[in-house]
C-alpha cells in the first residue's frame, strides 16, 4: 500500500464440515452352563508377576469364534439388547463451520521508535451449523417380563417411534492484536490481546433423553452449545545472545467464559403433539447443558535455549533448552461456588521441561526431561476426601537418529526411560487410588522421501 510505513493486508474465506454416522452391531450372551468356565493356564498376567497371586484369566477366543459362541448350548443371547441397538446404536451428527477473516500486518513507522514497533491484528468470524439424529427410549418402556416373552417386539415398541433430530447454529467473532518492539538489537518486547475458544464435543449434538418420573424432569443434549471462550493478555521480554541463544520471561492472563455446565434448567415442556416429544412430558422441567461460569487463569513462563558452538571439538554439536511454567486460577467454573488453584481439575500449577541435544555429522541424539507437578484431577464439592490428585511425575526420554542419506533416515525413541509410574491418590497422599505403570516404550522409525 502507498503509505509511509509498510502495510500488508490479507483476507480469506474457509469452510469445513465434519460428520460421523455410527452403527453398533454389539451382541451379548449370558452363561447358562452348570460348571465353571475353564481358565487359560498359559496366560501370565502382570498381576501374577508383581503379587504372586494366581488370578485366573479367560481368553475370549476360547468361547467366541467369528461372532458366535463356540458351544451355543452354554449361552443364552439377549435378543432385546440386539434389537435395541438397531435403534440406539444407529446415530450421527454433523458440524459445518463457515469462516471469514481479515488481518493487517506492518510497522507503525519507517524509522525511530515507531519504526521499531510492529503490529499484527485481525478478526475471524465463524458460523457453526450442527445437525444430528438418533433414537431415544419411549417414556413408558416395556417391562422385564415383556422383554423376556417378546424381546424383538418389545424393543420395537420402545424405540421405533421415538426418532429424534436436532439442529443448532452459533455465530462468534475472534479478534486479536499483537505488538512487538525492539528495545535494543538484542532485546525484544511483545504484547498481545487475543480471543480463543474450545468447541463442545460432537457427542453433545446427539439426541438423548433421560427421564425422571419422580422429579418430573427430562434431561436432553443441547445442539446449540456455544464454544468456551477465552480473552487472553500476554506480555514477554526476549533477550537474544551469541552464539544462537535466547532467554525469555512472559506473563499471561486469561479470562475464560461460557463454561459448559450440565443440569441447567431450560424451561417447561409445553403440551401438544408438536412439543418435540410426540406430545409426551407436558409440564416436565427440561434440563440440559448450557454455557455458564467465568474463570481467571494467570501465570509466568520462563524459557531458555542455546547452541553451544563455542565448546571445543565434538562438544560443539551440543544444544540445550529449558522452560518452566507456574499458573494460578480462580473462578466459579460454572458452579455455584468459587474455586481456586488446587480445586480446579485439569490445571497443573507447575510444569517444566529440559532437553540436551547433540549432533555430529549424520548422527543426532536428544535427552528430554519432563516434570509435571502435583495437581488435582477430580474435584468433589461435597467432600475433600473424595478429591483425586496426581502426584508429581518426573520422566526421562531418549531419542536417537541417523541420516543415511538426504532422502532416508532412521530413528529410535525410548519414552519413559526409567519406567516412572502414574500415582493417583484420594484426599491425602497416603490414600493411593491407582498406581499405573505405563512401561518403557521403544519406537523404531524410518523416514524416507522418494
């Protein structure tokens, strides 16, 4: 553009659709034999190696072959379940996103203070259309006796006339502004304000009805859920030094809105055959998932990386990096009471990574260390003793690679080198809930370009 400062403009359109259709052919049988099933004496379970207890194991292939019992006289099939899945196992959903965006990039001036200040700003507008279909159970379903006497007919009466379809539409805009300023030739400052989002899972689109005659409620899915939104402030200072290295420190603050909360009152079901439920559930309270709640997350991030080319000999191929993040959070997260750091599942207050790499000619290797701090994974508002926590975890991984020629490379990655377990406890560290051993994983790879 013919302006004093250089300016770049860009705009575009995008459209995408994702859809799925599920068909479930599951079947199940009940054992009606008089003797116990023979266990597989050749199986060596991990529990036997660790505890010495000879726990029995049964291999499914000994009893089921090509989807049928090996000995039909020992099993009775649940034909109601099979016919029911012809309805409830057939369902689908689709999500189409139409988006347009515009952005501008440049510097505030040609020289001086403004010439050292760059900007990038724009907005993206998205419209999301959803549709889904599926079957739900009739309000007054068949009894166990009816299902036993006429399993196929009972399933047809329970589901054949209760096909549901749903549609939804949302429109959102996502603006952002990013600024950079060169304080010196080696020191750069960054500041940005942006918006981001997380879409609800596609399973929220599928028709679903759970009825409580006692409470006079019908719980349904909500195809019009908005994405969870976040408004973000980010500030950082970056210092660059020779040879080929930098250190940065950053502070961030996020305001998260539109949390998805289940069990929200969505009004009373009206009367009439066109009430969306074939005329049933008049006067019932509709419960569904809705967007509610606000939370705040802020923290610091420190990062360092450098190539050690100043070292002598083979050590010139070394390089290292490290980062450390600490966060704090508070808010109602869609509930009725405020929560803070240590009470919000999914937020890890402290995390760190460090790596050391070495390269010489066609050979390279990398040693990676990962630290995840103690954090809560499941929160109970009624009893702190029911809270589930993951203990801090330290893992080390190793990677090796060899470039045989420009078009062919081999790699070997060893994850969790020291077989660090995952430890989960309830309430206090002494109450172990789970001890998960992921084992050491070795991955061999070949990368070729032809």
